[in-house]
């Protein structure tokens, strides 16, 4: 595969959850590959910080405050992107809620619904508006950021595991439905990654000590390592790949 295969030059991409560690790394990687990037996040200041990093690469970016669990917000965001850039080629759904550490017995219905709304409903809503726009632009790629915990279980993570498994299955069903529109749909499943979410362990050092040995490579991942995989899925380098789940988990699920 030549370097040209990984180019996103002339493409327009949306990244949800773009203010966070993985979302920001992906938005910047898309920009470095040549794409114009719309950075969506509930926190506008964080989205704007990501846009600053995007534009520093020499490409165009816009920040949009968006509650990805809300129908009107998601529809308006996609409309704004198409109006601003004239097309849409890539949607990457990375928004994720902070899930409670609990079993189904301990989890409240409100927490269960909130995590599903942010993790799964958002991917549905963003895709609902993005699919027609991507089809009108000649086709492209949709990526749902899932997790290795969408394939294997973990204690006290019932709602998280359920949502990530749902995203993997959603990618398969969407790939079937929209292949004729030249739209590829895949899931991207990271292992544990050094982001703010790791603070559930108290510190990054504690997270590394707890989770690193669970990965064959002996450490947790870095956001830029997940971003590289996202560029692969978004670009023509993965033109023969759809309905799949790309594991970038340091060997976690091989154990």
C-alpha cells in the first residue's frame, strides 16, 4: 500500500467526542492526512482546542457544540458541516459517557439509559443524518469507536460492555444496508488507552499498573495509536473492508 492510499486529501470528516483524548487524536490525524474536520463535543471549549490543533496542520476545521444524544443537535450539526464544506465523506462516532462501575443490580435505570444514549443512540442519530450526506458526496466511511470490551466481559462494567457490543453489531448491519451507496461501515475497538477515563483508577500510574499486564504488549495504548487505525478505516487504504471490527487492543482479547 502506497502512502497515497492513506491520504484523506479533499475529504470532509466529522468526529464526535472530539474534545477527548482519543477523539482529539483522531481529529488531528485526519487533518494531518489532509481532511477538513468538524469537531463535535458537548464541551465547546474542548472542541475549539481540538480545532486549533487541526488548523495548525494547515487544513480547515470547525468546532460545533453538540449533544449527540439529541435529535435536533445532531441533525443541525450535520447540516452545518455540509453547508460549510459542501460535502461529507467520513463520520467517526467517538462520543462516550462516563459509565458507572456497577453490576446490573447496582446500576440505576437512569444511568443505564444515559450511557446507552451517549454511546449508542448518538451513533444512530449521527448516522441517520450523515448517511444521506455521504451518499450525496459519492460515498465514504463511517466508523463507530467501540472497545475490546464489546467482545469480552469485564467485572462491574455491564452497561459499558453492552453498549460497545451494540456498536459492533450496528456497524455490521449498517454495512449491509448502505454498501450499495458506496458507504463502508466498520467498528474500531481499542484496548485500554491513556486518556482521562483512566482516572477511574486514581492516577495514570495506577491505571498502567492495573491494566498494562492484561495486554500482551505489557502496557496500555496511546491515543495516537488508535488514531492511526482510524485513518486507515477512513481512507481508501481500507477500501475492501466493511462490516468489520478492527481490534487495536495490544493483545488483550488474545489472552
